C-alpha cells in the first residue's frame, strides 16, 4: 500500500527528516531556558519547514491543487487567529490548536482504513493497530480540546458538569471502544469501515464526557494531557504510514507533554487521575456570594488602599486570573511604578497555576513590562510574607485560600498557596465575595487583617495609582 | 522493529530534554510542543498526495488544513508569548516609571 510506494524514493526524505527532528530536539531543549526559548521556537519551526518540504518531495505525490488548497486555508486561519488572539485567551487558543491536530490524526486514520480496505488486501496488524489507536486517541483529543476551549471561552459553564452515573457511562463507552478495537483487529483481513466510523464517534462522545465534568481550574492539566495524547496519536499515525518524522516528533511531544502534565498536577497537589475523575467544586455553588451565613468582612475604597500602600515598605502583588480577564496588568504596573517612585519595594508573587496555565501570568505581566526579577515564584515569596507590609490580591482566589493549609476537609486541602494572610495587611481587589474556580468560599476574605476592595481590577488599579500620585 | 526502537528512544529523549523547566516557561513550552505535533500534517500530505477517491480528497484536504493551523498557529502564538519576555531590555527602570508610558492604551479610564 502507500508505504510500499514511499520506501524507494525515501532516502533523501529520510535524511531531511533526520535534520528536522534534530532541530525539534534542539528547539525543545532551548525552549526550557528563558534566554534561548524564543530562538528554540524558531529552530523547531525551521525543523517543521524542512520536514514539510521533505514530504512534498516524496516520489509519486499528486493532487497538488488540493494540497496547496489545504496548506493555504490552514496557514491563513493559523496566521489570522494567532495575530488576533489576546494574551488572556492564550490557553484556549492552545486548546484549539491541539484539537485540530487531534482532528487531523483521526481523519488520517480514517483515510488509511479506507485506503487499506479499497486495496482489498490483508491489513497487516502492525499497521492496523496503530491506525485504530490514532483514530481513537485523535478523536478523543479533538473533542476533548474543543470542550476545553468552550469552557475557557465561557461558551459553556466552567463549573463541573456531570450527569448521575457519569463514571458508569464512561466505563461502558470505554468498554465498547475496546471491544470494537478487538473486533477490528481480529478481523484484520477485511476490517469494517462502518465499525471504524462507529469507533470514531464513540471516541468523540467519550472525549466530550471526560472533559465536561472537569472544572475550569483543572483545565490547564487537561489541555496539557490532551497535548501529550495528540503527540502519541501522531506517533501512531507515523507507525501506520511508516513515517519516521511523525514517530519521532509525535513521541517527543507525547513524552515531554506527559512530564509537563505531571508538573502542573503536582503544582496543584492533585494526581492526574484525580483531575480526570473527580471534578471537584460542585459543593457550595450558591451563586453570587454567601452560601451560608453572611460572614463579616471589611470593605474599603481606592483611597484607603492607596494610603495603605503608599506608606508601606514592602508590597507584594498577587495576581490571578481576574487580573487577566480585566486586562489590568498595565494598570497594576502603574500602581507598582507609583509605589517604586516613592521607594516602596514591590514584588509579584506568582502561584504555579495562577491564571489558567502555569506561566500564563508571567506572560501577561511581561506584556506590561514588569521586570523579570520582580516576579517571584511561590516557594521564593512565601518565607518573605511575614515581613511584607501589604499583600495585594488582584483577581486571585483559590491560590490564596488559607483553608488549603488549615482545613483538612476542604476540597483544596493540601494545595500549595501563596500565604498572603501572613502579611501585616491584605487588600483583596475583587468584584464580589463569590467563590473562584474551585467553587469554595475563601476564608481569607473574612480574616481581620484583610480589606476587601470591591471593584473591577483594572478600574480599581487605575484609581489607586491616581490616588497614590495625589498623596 | 526499527520503528519500535526509534519510538522507545524518542520517549527517553522527550523525558530527558524536558525535565527541568521554570514555571514561567510552561505555557510557551506547552504551546511549542503543541506546534510540533502539527507534524501530523505530513501524514495528511501523504494521504492526500496518494488519494484517489472523492471522499479521500475531502478528508485529506481537511487533515492538511487542520495540520497547517496546528503548525502555523502553534509556532506563531509561541513566538508571541516569548516575545513578551524578550522585550525586557529596560536599562533604567525608574526613567520609564511615569505612569503614562506603559499604560498608554489601557490607562485611559482612570
């Protein structure tokens, strides 16, 4: 079949492929260091260009019109989407790109099955099995990523959505998928295309059902996991097509993505299995505010906040996703600039999962020209907290909740937090007392040294900056 | 068999190459590896390049377009994210500290 045609003319292509995945490896390696990351990305992109050219040079390729149509459409969409996307929307953009990758894998697998069947030959198992794997995982990844995108884009509710008996339904689906895989493999002399399509559909449903019950807070882990899955499915497609470049690049993404996923889950003190199967936070969902009794809290205005900040020696700003949503990074930088002009030391405490992806907050603050040295990681800043005069929490919630430390029964018990309550004073800029992604109340808001400033993060920060300027 | 060997070696390269990453770079790196699995577009090219029936044309073209979105979008978005970090040559922090400078577009509503 296809690969029989490819092998003879493949030596030049193989040489170019070797160049390509060397560049991938170097690119990823450089991507792990701040100074070389940008170059690393270009190196990997160069590798991709080499791999594409090598493939276009394969003997016997045809349908050039359609090839360039597909390349043209995809490139145009990719370019426009990447230019127009806001920094705050990066996580869902990555989810979407991951989804189309998975979709491509599933389509390729379907096409391979059709092609194999149309030749009417025995389908060798060492090709059929990778094709089946690629189809299932690609389909799960495509639909799972789309749901993740929809959740992050607020097209569907971010809170966990689960039907009763969800786990049972998933298990039955999984069982059905495995059964069909086995039937297809046993019948490898003439696998049924209808069954394969059914397999793609079942995998699509499974992808939907697995991601829907997962809350917004866990989405980064899910996207990262799906990213690794897509990599593995690409590698499987490589086995089916006897294409070394696909195997190597797909596998690299699969293994490196797995490590990233585990690091993220660790940062949230959860296991990947826990994230996937335990969708937490359904509990006190009394929308808007107090689900229990109204607890006492202190509310202040921008002027009070400005005074507290201006006469402090050390200030730590704790940004969260609310800052990203309000596009408040520039306004916050203004506050920091005003404070620094008055001799106040200002640092930023970045929780590993602040925002909706690890590193997301760093990207946003860098966009506002916040100096890299002022961004402190959680382990670095927590020991400093007790010597901090004022901690300003901007649109962050769960990552500051002392319940994670103090209340063993809390759903987020054990999650590492930024220990803002250790600071002399805490100012929380937030629109209301409503719970965060985890859907639980934040004890921080009711502590005696906490003042709540109820406002949109950007408006509040601009006001505070102006007030400090007037002092 | 060689393919299995390649696969296993690539797994270890992936583990080794990634191990120690500062949190800051997690998102860009995820985005970059995301772009790299756009390599599936090559599969789409091969399938389409050798396709010979109507449905395969359609499937192949969509697969190539999907793959191209994955590759082009992935690398460009990663470049944008990393661009945020690299424009940090800020010789005198205090000289740029008048508020209008950094917030020229966003700070208008104060």
